[in-house]
C-alpha cells in the first residue's frame, strides 16, 4: 500500500489570555497619575523605554523624586497637581496609581475617551493592558505574563530565564541592530543575508560573553562569501526526532527545526516534537509505517531534492536516529546525486530511549559485553536471511530488535534452533518514552505469544539479553505486564 506526501496543516493558535506586544515609546509622552513608590517603578520602566514621562500628583515619594533626578533614559517630569482629562491629549499611554476604585474608574474612562491605552496599577478591571515580569537583555527583551493569576509564578519563570540567558546577549542583540543596514550594504543576496544571520546567531550563542567587534562582522561576511553559489542553494538536514518524548530532542535538532522552511516527517514522529518547529514552516507528512500505507522512498527523495533545488531549507525528520534503520543512506545518496548539501543531526535511538525508561544498562559488565541492533524484517517485509544467529544466541550480548512484530515468532524459533537459551529475559516496549508507553516482560521463548495477545500500539521494540532482567524497577508511567 502506498500514499503520496501530504501537507500537515498547523494547529490553530491556542487561546491567549493576553496578547504580548511591545510598545515603541521612544520620544513619546506617557501620563502617570500618582507619586507613590509603585508609581515610581512604572515611571522608571517608562523612562527606560525612552518615553517622556509626565507624573501628576499632589505630593511625591522619595523614590519618585530620586528616579526623576536620575532617569534611565527618557525625561521624567514631576507636575505637582492632580491630573486632568486635558492631560491625556496626545499621550501614547496612561498609567494610574489609585487606592480608590472610583478614582481609578474616572481615570480609565478619561484615557479611553482620548483613545489612550490605560493601566491602573493592581486594578485589572480598569486596565487595557498589563505589565508582565521582564527579562532585560535589551534590545533582547522577554515579557512574562500569567494574566495576573500568579505574579509570584511569573517572577519564578523570570528568574529561570535570567539564569539561562547570558548577560552578553544584550551586546550581541545590540550588534545585530547596528549591523542590519551594513549587512544589506554588503551586496549579499537574500539567501546570503539569511546565512549571515545564521552564522551570527550560532557564534553569538556559543560566545555570548565575548564582546562583538567589527572583525566579527567582517569574518561572518567572508564566511558567507566563501560559500559562493552554494549559499543560494537549498539544504537538506536529516534530523533525529528521538524515540517519542520531545524533551529528548537535542539542542541542535531544535535549532534545525526552528530554521527550516519545510519539514518532511514520518508517522512515528511525536506531534510534540513538531511543536518545536517554527510556525511558518510547511510540515509535510511523508509517512512510512510498517505494513501500512507508506510513501515510496523514491517519492520522498524526489520531493526532498525538488524543495532543496527551490532554495528551501529542508528538514527530513525521522523518529529515533536517522542513521539507525532510517534509510539515511538512500536520502544522502539522492542529495549527493543532485549536488545538494546535506547534513545529519543524530538523535536518541529507540533502544537507548527504551533502556532509559526501563532503567536498563545496555552494557552492564555483569551481564553483557556486547550490544547489537538488528532489524526484524528485510526490504521484502520478511525475516532477513543474513542474521548472525551465533551472535543472537551469545549469552553476554544484549540485542535490540527493531520493527519486530510481524516476524518475531519466526525469528525466535530460528534463534532457539541456533542455540539461544529459551529462558533468556526479554521485553517488548511500545511507544518508548511516551506517556502511554507499554511493556511486556517474559522469557524470549514466550514473548511472541504474549506480544501477539497484547496487540500493542506501534512502534514496538524488542530487547533481549541478561541485562533485561525481570527484577529491575520500571518507572511508574510505563504500563507493564510480566
């Protein structure tokens, strides 16, 4: 059975409690009513954004006077009188600090009548927008909101992000702003300019604390020009999606997904993995399932090459590791035959994911001195006729059998005839590392019948050897039958 590649439509945007936006306030006027400590913090925030802040109050706290004397950027003007509706005219934003709901309501109504977005501190009923927790690596700025439900939680998230983002990112973000026009002036093509920013980003991420310099700019431009005509060609990246759990993606895999123009993915790729891709990327299902409707490999190769020839950055996303029973060789050959640059981002293969979820050491020195991966079926769908049966029967070998379901009974019968101990511990793991992972443990001689009775959902991996010993603890999320 065959099918054609089909485009997978992205899910609709989930409901947002707040729309995250970033106001450009440089040189604009902000009205702030109130002179309290809380108002002083908002005055400082508005000034840091470049706004000219006019603060109206009968009296001002020490904090307000201090920040007005030494504003972070925009001027802070203290006007010692109550605000009036006329003050709203021409304002870009209005912020109020009131204890009384009545005063807050009057202020909000006046701002809205003048067409000015309004925020009343700690009174969401009178707010058109909210201030979130901020991570400041300006011009890289991150805002965090919980829609007022859990400000403490938002601050905890901010603290986590502060720890993750080096302070040096601010300098690199500023360099990007300075260099944008310079990049356009280099005469690089659109694809060349995009490549420049990819080189810039890769360097900035790995050298965050090194101050950017003009020599960096020149070096990036030289690197892009050194690629010649290849910079305008598309690329193909074979990416391992891992065994299922999206948290097992590598950082390099995430970067590839977030820079792809088109993603060609298999049925076995977790939808959670696709959530890491940039939303604008086309996502095309080129499904390959054992003994089910599958796209022909030649069709996948042709599509991959065609898209790359159009200048697209193509990610071929495969479950597990693309180099382990993933037909990577055929796809790399297709790219090479058409002069298309291809690279590989390895992933965690199913055997590693399954072993980790079961708490198995694949090469435990007490039980195993060798690890081998074999496939349960050949190109024709039957049991391969070139399996090394002696190695399969070796009592100090751990074996992982990929795609085993249809041929396991035949494989086990032949292996037992060739000397495999029928009491060898074994396990069949379905959907390894996923929340609905299921496991069957038994001796290898009993496993084919147990597996047939259980009718586990795919994909399934079988592991056998004395490392798969039954007394080991299994994580609680795995459904296990012994």
